[in-house]
C-alpha cells in the first residue's frame, strides 16, 4: 500500500508537470487579443450584426412592380393558342405598389434601431465574456500560486518521510511518528488534488472563452494588486459612467426606440396603400391598341390594424418599464461592487501580505530544518505545516477575491477603469 501510494503521488506530479509543459503561457493582453479573434460566441454575434445591418438596406428598397398579361387563345368555335397576330389578342398590365403614410421610412427606422440593438448586444456579450475571461484567468493564476507552495510542501515532506522510514527501520524513531507524518502527507496531497480539480475547471473555462484547443496558463508580470485602486472615484460618478456606457442599458434604450418606431409603423399600416399602374389592350377594348392608367386602393372597412396598434402600444409601455428597471439595476450593481471593494479594502489592520508571505516562507523553512535536527517536536511541526498550508490557500483566495471585486466594478460600469491590458 505504501509503494502504491507513493507511486500514485509521483504519477500525479508527473502528469501535472506534463500538462504544465504543454500549456501555452499567455499574458492578459495576449489572452484578450486571442479572445477577440477566436471566441466563437463573439464571432456569431458579429455575423448577427452584419445580418441586421443588411436588413436596413433591404428596408430601404422599393417594392418590385408586378406585371401580368393575357394571351389570345381564339374563341370556343376556333381555338388558336397564342394568337397574337393581326386578328389576335394580347393584354398587358403593370402595377406598382406605392406605400402611403411614410410606411417605408418607418420600416427603415425600425430596421435601423434593430441593427443598433444588435450592435449593443455584441458589446454586452463582450462585456460579459471579458469578465468571465478575467475571472478564470486570475482564478487560475492564484490557484497556480497555491499549487507551487503545496507541491513544494509535499516534496519537503517526502524528504522528511524518507528519512523517518529509514530511521523507523532501524528502530530509532517511534513508528507512530511515521504514521502521523504519513497522515499529514495524505491531508496535503488531498488538498493538492482538490486544487488541481479547481485548476482544471478554471482552465477549461479559459480555453472555451479563448477558443483554444490546448491548455493555457496565465503569465502575470509584476504586482497585479497595484493596478487595482479606486483612485478617488465616487459612487455617483461611477453610476453616471455606467449609465453612459453600459451596453445593456443601450440595448434597453434601443428596444424602446424600436417599440416607438413599431407603434408609428402599425398606425401607418391602417392607411391603405395605393396601387398605380398602366394597361395595354390590343384588340379587347373599344379601340385597338388601348392604353390606360390604373389606380387601386384597399377599402379599410373592417380591418384597420386595430389589434396590432393596441399590441404595439402595450409593447411600448413594456419597454419603457424595462428601461427604468435597467437603470435601477445599474445603480444597485455599482453600489454593490463598491461595497464589496470597501469591505475587502478595510483590512488595513492586517500585515502587509507580500512581506508577511516572505517572512512566513522563511519561517516554514526554518521549521523544517529544525524538525529534521530534532529541535522541535512532531506536534509543533505538524501544527506549523498545517497552519502554513491554510495561510497560503486563504491568502491567495483573498487576493483573487480582491482582484475580481475590481473587475466586477469594471463590469458594473461598462468601462475599463482598472485596465491591466497595456
């Protein structure tokens, strides 16, 4: 069992190292460039924008004229198919639909607002996916930072265990101490396994967003925390920024404009359109080669588009309420994001994390050395080791939460207030 467990841990490290070597290392700038080029959802939405812009051009086109004709087939007494000679008959009619009450212009306006909504939907999708990208990117980064420490702990612990196994075989240490160290190893290995599972999930999300078939690994240069500061932004200023830049609010505004344009169009549809045309009759009229002007119009006796007009009016009220709701949601989201940042930044009484981590790293190294020399007890060593593992996991989680809190404020305002991509 002992050999099997050691083999399992060794295989896990080898497979982890293999995956790490295969991973493509990307800075956030490189990741976002890849995201803009290869994300399939963005590509699909771009095609949708192009399709809706094409509909604007379609709405500007006039209706095609229609042509009809009658060919002479003689009489019942004498059938002469397609008899169009001197004694035959031919009649031709051409008709053009003339839309009245500005229907064509109103259809163009409706198509234009629909295209504008589609463009805003593209920006909204990009805003949402960018948050997901950065969430997965930084989550994977901080998980990797924790993994480095846990892997080093396991390596150091394995060295100590090997020495204890040799000493146990000679009878110079208590076998119970070996069991306690093995239990500590299993606990840390279990934490490492859980961590790797979280890494795989974050890596999978990142690959999907980037459209990358292979794994990627964050390459963060410098202190990422220094790039995230409020810099005196007030809640009102941030709310105003969000109201001016949020693409989902722009979508709601465009949808209201669409509803207004549709309401005007449906009212215009109650006005009948005019059919204007010309006719030619070779021998069927009172005079040979007759030509005439034709005009026609529907009589709005029963159908005056009442239902569509009422429905369009109700939709207009719906979109107005949706726009008000979106404004409220934006204010709440900005407030919530600021409160989250404020809560995380109130840890001013805590030690400086960077310097504290350095001191803690030195401390745990000294603990391991002193334990091997027999200067501290097994219980003290286990306590230090567990405490250090918890500290590393909690610290990196806190740092990840802090970065993502600022990214959520970016998301809430619809801008890049804390743009780490230079």
